[in-house]
C-alpha cells in the first residue's frame, strides 16, 4: 500500500463514490497518476471502477468491502506515521505547516498534470 493508494482509499471512504477526476483533485494529483493507482487498487479488489451512467467517458469509483476492511486495518498506522512526521514541530509550527501545504495545494488545484508546473 503506497501513500497515494492510502489517500485514494481515504478519499473514497469520505465520498462513498466519485469519478477519477474528482479523486485526483481531492488528493492533488494529476488524473493520469490517479487513474493508474485506481486501476492497481481495482486489480487487487479494493476499488470498483464502473462506467458512469451519466457520463460514459468517466469511471465512477467506490470502495469494495475488501477496500473498506483494508482501510480500517491500516488507518491507525497511517495516522501514527503522519504524527511522527510532524513530531519535531511545535503545535504552532504544525498548524502553520498544514496551513501552508493547504495553500500550496489550493494554488495548484487547477493544474491537470505535473508538466503544467513547467509551462
């Protein structure tokens, strides 16, 4: 399980179902990378990717029971790893860091790929 895959499972747990473009925006990655990760999760039966009835070009994704079980199993470890990453910062520094990262993500949320950063 990669951090990207964990992020996708977490986003799907919150949304219940979402298309790949929405999920890409949720985790601040380009659609191509997100689609590849979702395909790998689907191959392992953690995610379902069905053609969206309203937009036949889109794939609607949702967690499978196996994906839900996996997320429940790894959630505590993932949160502990997150806390360990920020442990050397004071509470004030942690809050500032998270706020700055949210601003960076928001500023680039309209970009569709990493290559857009170099345009």
